[in-house]
C-alpha cells in the first residue's frame, strides 16, 4: 500500500509548484492604485521639473515607453 502512494507524494508538490506562479500574474486593485500613484508622481515631476531640452524630453518619452523609472 505504501509503495502505491510514493508517486503521488512526489507528483503533488510538482503539480502545486507548477500552478503557483499563475496566481501571481493577476493584477489586483493594489497594483492598479500603485500605477495611478506612480503616474501622478510622474506628472508632478514633469510639471515641477520640465525637461530642459529636446534630448531630455526624448529620454523621458523613452523611459515612459519602456516603463523605466526615473
């Protein structure tokens, strides 16, 4: 009887471990609120400290497009 449970003992953690990363892919309300706060802070930064020239403005646009942090 014990011999037949051995594959189940090894298969269950593997199955659980393979499904666990899928739970972290969901974007919840906290993540959405955090993105809104980040966007508001970026808007304030651009208002208080506008880009000094076209190169800096282009750099900020690249950062925004690639989701880079200033």
